[in-house]
C-alpha cells in the first residue's frame, strides 16, 4: 500500500459518515477525521473505522479546518473528501502510478452529484482537485476551498482514477437554504477582505440561484465574467451556463441570445449547446433550437446528466409536437427511454 491519508472534516454528519467510511475501509488508507463540534453520533460512528480523530474549533473557515486535518495525517499524500461523498470507483494500482508520475501536481477526482429533477434522479459531474502532496499544496478560501500551491505558482493538474458519488443535494429544502445563506455570508466576507475574484463571484452566484434570488445571481455572474478568466476551467464553463439560465429565469430571453457570441469558445461540451437550444426556444427560433438540441445529443463531453441525451431529445420532441410534426415528435420522445415527461407525452400522442 502506498502512503496516502484520506482527510475529512465533519460536523453532525451521522446521516452520511457511515456509508462514506464503509466504502473507504477496504482500500486500507489511513483515515484522518477532524470534527468541528458534532453533537450527534458522528464521532461514535467514526470511531469504528479510525482512531485518528481530532477536534478543531470552528472559525468560519473551511480551508483552516482542512489544513489542520492535513497536518494531522501521517503521510504527505492527501486525498480530501467530505462525509457526503462516497467512493464509487477507485483503481489502486493506477492511483499509485499517478502519485509516482506527478509528484508536484494536483490530482482531479470525478465527483458525480445526485439531485432530483422533475421527480427523477439525475446527476451532474465535475472534476475537482482533491489529491496532492501537502509539502507543495494547501487549501485556500473560507468556503468552496481550493487546493493551491504553497509557493503561489501556477498549479498543474491531472485526472486521477477516482469517482465519487456526492449525495449532499439530498438534503431538505430548509437545510439547503440555510447552507446557501451561510455560504453567501462567508463568500461576501472573503470578497470584502481579498477583493474581486471570479471564482468567488461564481460561487456567490450559485448560492443566490439556489435561493431563487435570480437578480443577485445575475449580478454576481456578470461581476465574475467581467474579469479575466480562463475559459478552459470547469467553473468558468459552468459560470457561463449558469448565467444563461439565470437570464432565462429573469425572462431576459433576448439578452440571453448574446451568449451566441461565446459559442466558439464554450460549445465544446453539450451543456452550453443545450443551453443555446433553450435560449433559441425561448426566443421562438425553433429551427435553430432543434439544431442545437440535435447537436447536443451527439456530444460526449457534458456535466449535467441528460443534456446530451434524453433532455435534448425531449425538447426536440416538444418543438416538433408544438409545430404539428407529430411523427417526428413521437420519434424523439421514444429516444428518451424512460424519461417520465417523454413517456407522458407519448401516451398523449398515441
């Protein structure tokens, strides 16, 4: 077994921590848990899987807690996870080779976030830097913390063979709103302290969107996109897409068409192409919308489940149905498999 510690921070995670640690246990990694004040059964459960448990006085800074946890590890190589993140796949031999080949780089794991959409389970996936040598990396940012080089140089990243199921979006509406308000407070404080930063504006916009505060979300995304950003970064791609959806939420449909100016830059993944289909659809440009949805359905790179398959085909079917092309509508509804809205439309058209 190569020397690697899995570092986690926790507070009142009795709902998730058992499944998280149960899935970690077979790999034989050292598990280091830093608790920030649990009052439930979190510590009792954790003690079944590790004796490396420490307390950290919460100071409204997730990076401080994560860095403390890394300091308590026995090994320099650290994989950072949350209690609501469960191992789905992990190739031990390939992970060992990654560590040997990239000694001073940050490894990106694939996180699949589960959520409900239209009453059905769906997934959103993204790669996040979570594996690194603590000699070269630490966490920065009070909330939505990121791994950064200790010497402030540009970090190099690579993909590692680890896939995680994130179940944190299973929380209640009240819990989600409370967490979003907490994040907004922390992000605002960080912006006041450190000055404008596109990543912080992105996360602020996402939090406002979850609260349904679309105007504040729009302002945050526009602030982030007005700064110099790297369009190859996943968060920048998502920020552009979230901005587009926010404009649609605000019924600023014609303004959203302006995102077509960014088409050549961001149309490399299906999410943006699907969004452009929705924007065209909302502006009555049905032929253009169909073309975008059909293109999205052929693409391999995506973030949100369905944008390159059943959701794209469903919207194509809706347009065909609304424009009287019922045979084509049935054809595209059938392409959606068991997607409930499509199944319902097929019943109506039969």
